[in-house]
């Protein structure tokens, strides 16, 4: 299979690829994959904290407009939150309102984060370095989760990896530059 993943999906993609390398054809990370770098934005560290996490979760649930989601959440994820499509914002709001969604998010964050950032016991940098499948990183130069140097380091450590750094792009390259990112991913996946 080919796997294309973003953010926390990248963490799960690394876990899958490390256990099932025989089933993996190509691997693409669109935005910094979780678990490579310890620093994490404060908002997420607070949300995953057992003491204040519920209050932060209530603030997330209190967002009831696409404008609020755009300003509070997507300003951290996108270089240009004002360009995030309304349908994308509406979907994010609807997903967060699903029963158990906030608890699931908070529980997941509590599992992988501490006050200081990503738990060192859950880091995936060495695991990813051992993966031999052709790998593409599409990284935004304004990714709030990790700088492009993190991706460059991974490319240097991996046997068959490359990085494409997108200018004026945040943690969601596929949202900031959907056409260009789509072309880059499609070209990489069709390369034989």
C-alpha cells in the first residue's frame, strides 16, 4: 500500500510501516509527522494535561462558528487561515461535536504528551530512520509543529527519502497549497 499521512496520522503511519514494511510501497508525510520532535504547541500540551485539559476541551467544544475555528485552531495549523475553505472548517466543527470526540482527543494527547512536549518514550525518529520504503516529506516552511530542518535531518538518516519544502505553508500543506501538494504527492506515488 501507499500511505499518505498528516500530523498524528503520520505517527500511526510510522508505527504501521515499522511493523509491516513488507506491505508498504511508498510513504508520504504531508506536514510534520507527530512523534519526531519534542516541542509541541502550548495549546495541545494544555489540552492533554490531566489538570487543565477538561477546561481546554470545553473551550474547543464552545467553538460554534467557522470564524472561531479559523481564528483559534487553524491559525496554528495554516499559514493562511483566512484561505481555509468554509467546508473544511464546517467539517472540523462537526467532527469535534461528535459524542466522545473531545474526550478521545484529550486522552490521546495525554498519552503522548507531557508539560514539556512529546514524551521521549513515544518518539519515533529512530523508528522512522529504519524504514526503507521510498518516502516523501512535504513540509511547510511555517509548520508550527517542527521546522523543515527536522525533515531534512530525517532525509539524511533514511535510505530512500526526500523532502519538498513549501514556502509560505503551515502544518497543513494540503490546505495551504492543495493543487501543488496534490501534484507533488501524485507524482511521487506514480513514480516507479
